[in-house]
């Protein structure tokens, strides 16, 4: 097969799973990593260790592959534009640019008829911030517009901690109203040249803003399930998706859906698809890039995916005796760091 080389920007666990899926389809994977040690290192065919912004190395990386994808949206958009001048990126810079900036993302989402996010404001200074917080009944979150993940760059605001932000630089931050949600769910959409498919809605449990667990089937009504999927398709169409997009959502008490955020790549809440579906989100990402047609994934098991975060990782050896476990081969255990995950399967009709 010609043109069978995939360049992946970032080499974390998502990059690692992309490499494994690529190999199954005889696609060569080439990783660009900013750190010396990275999860995908032993799974890719080739790698470059370099600051993303080093153009000399970036040129070599671009020459080394035919198509490109990302495993993190936290890549300077100028780099994606640079690659796009020569080769195709999945998803395109347009999608990444929106999904990597909370403000652009919120404006984009709310511009779509029938799609809503929580309310948000852009405080310019401390007085503005105090006023905005009051507007949200002091129940809000200050979030960096860029480079956030796993709750990083976020501050919970209450009446008691306002003064801490007196000297704060509010540039590149938005203030979001806290959503009193009943559930969090997500939908993963994959779009190829010929068609668009979705994974069924999964339910997500976060603790301290980090995903702990995703399970299928989500405990939601058929109506909410279908609404979540319709909304995800509307977003994918409006953004002109190519590749994978994950849509994170809040379900309110009255079953209204607010979109939380978008991820322009495979998603932690889609890991379950590796073990409980005939084709995973990673398989379909590869197909969307190298093959024209996608087939709707078939779910073969009920599934719970549980993240091993920080010192949870110490349990991995004993968990391996009972469950399917995935090690991300990170050299060092750090608080809040995703180190691996495990999978609990059950019969569909149980
Ligand atoms: P990240 O990019 O770190 O995933 P998110 O905005 O998705 O950032 O926030 C992480 C988690 O924090 C969410 O999944 C949710 O559990 C909680 N959270 C974030 N924003 C809100 C909000 N406005 N209201 C209620 N919970 C929120
Ligand atoms: Mg999130």
C-alpha cells in the first residue's frame, strides 16, 4: 500500500493506542514527542523527540509521513497550519483551532441552532470578575481558555475565595456557571470521506475534574440517547469534521443537554471500545484517514472502564489477575496522572 505512513503529534496513551490500531492495518506510525519518555515509544515504527516548534525537526517529521493526526489538542495551531501547507491533518486545523480554545469553542457551539453550553462571561479585571461571579450566584468556575486538561487551569469560585483573585491576570480565562447536572455523558463521532458513524453514548463519572470511570450502556432514556447523538452529528457537520471528535455533555434534571466541551481526537471515554466493540475508536480513526468507508461499530459487551490515576497504579498487578488492564508505561507516578486503565466486561443481556 502506498501512502501508508501516519504522523502522530504527541506520544501519550492515546498516541500509543493509535499506533497499535495502525499496525493492525499495516499502517506505519511516526510519533513526534516533546518528552524523552512517552507511552507510544515502544509501539511506533519511528519517533522524533523535539519541541513541536523546532521547524527543522518538524520538517523531518512532515517528510516522514503521508497523513497526520493529533493525540492532544494542546499543539500550537501555527504548527498545524505549517503541516497543512504540505500534508493533510485529521482533523483539520479548523476543528483543532475551535476545540483547543474554550472561548472559540463556546462561541461556535452556541452559534449552532439547537446547541447550548452553560453560561459564561469573559471578565477583564477583578471588578468585572466580582460582578460576573455575583451574576452566577457565586457558583462558577474560572477556566483557562487554552492548554487545560483533567481540570488543570481551573479554579472553583465561591463567595469566600473571590479576594484571592485580586491580582489575577484574567486574560485568556473565562468564567463559567456551574451546571447542576444529573449525569455526564459523551459521544464519539468519526467521519471519513464517505460517511459518518458514532459510538453509543457512554456515561462518565468525574472526581476532582478528572474522568474516573466510563460505562456502557449509559443509564439514560432512549430519548436522551437519541438527543445526545443528534446533537453530536449536528456539531460534527457544522465543524466539517474529518477524523474523530468526542463530544462531552451535561444532562440536566429535565433531560436538557448542555455541551461541555469537544475533543478533536480519540477520547478517554472511548477506551472501552477496544474491548467491548468490534472496532475501536482508534481503528475507525485509522480507517477515516486511510480508507474511505466506515462501518457502524457493533457493541458486543457491556463495559466499565476505570482509570488508574496516580497511586491507583500500584494495584495494577493484582487487577491483572481479574481484569483486562492497560499500562501506559509512564516512568513516574504523579498525583492526578493517568497511569493506566482496566476494563470490566459483562454479557449484553445480563
Ligand atoms: P478538561 O478539559 O479538564 O476536561 P472540563 O471543562 O471538561 O475540562 O472539566 C472537567 C470536569 O469538571 C467536567 O467533566 C465536569 O465534571 C467538571 N466541570 C467542568 N465545568 C463544569 C461546569 N461548568 N459545571 C459543572 N461541572 C463542571
Ligand atoms: Mg473535559
